[in-house]
């Protein structure tokens, strides 16, 4: 069994810039720069046979390269008070939405159930039980005008995720080029 997800990799300079934002928010565990990405579809634990079927289906995804822009910061909450993640947002992007829909259809064709959650494109910057207080407010306000890009996207990647006590280690398994 392997824990897999499909994502867009980000250029080193974008990951470094996002990583430089980290710090000063109680309870936030910041994502390592090498692990910053934009998830298109989380697949979970899959056996090798299903992994091969997913790979075959992803090779059939046909989409052109495009550009995206990171814009603003936000937080995911659980209930009214608990903040579970901080993220960088993505400007509305039809090409990204089309690629994600094609990746979702490929996952379904390979035998996975449909994703129940609506796709909300973002790059997770930190996770944890983040304290909802003045430091968080200061962080979000201070970076509210964040804008990075345009970023050229010319491929997507199937990653494996290896959970460690220090955090997950993501390894690219297969990269799928986008072409006209």
C-alpha cells in the first residue's frame, strides 16, 4: 500500500518565498519548503494494482500548459474556533479548474470513488492547532496582499507521502507533461 496524491509542483523560488512567510503564529507547524505544492486530488492508501491503474489513467489526461497566480492568505477552520491550516490562495483560473476536473475523472476511471469535497485550490503553508489570536490576525493582515506569479505550469505529478514523526516526506513518483 502506498499513500498517494496528485499535485502541481512549484518552482524553487516560489517555495522559498512562501516559506519565508513562516513563523510567529502559535501552534502553527510550518510546511517544509520542499513539501509546498498545490494538491489536485488526494488519493489515500492504494495498492500497487490500483496505483498502476491510476498512472495509466493520468497518462490519458490531455490539457495545455497554463499560468497561475498565488493571491492572498487564508485559514481552514474546524468548528468556530479551531484553526487547522494556513494557506496561500490561487486566483480564479479556468485552466486549473479544467485540469483538476480531468484529474478527478482519471481517478474515478481508475476505480476511486469521487471526491466529495469541492475543489478549493490553495498551497498549505502550516498545519496544527493554530491559536486564533492577535499573532494570527497580524500574520493574515500583514500578508493579505500576497501576490506571486504568474507561475508557469507545464506538468502535474503523482506523489507518494511517507508519514514520519517529524512530518510527511513527499516523493515524486511520475510527472505528466501538459501539452497543446
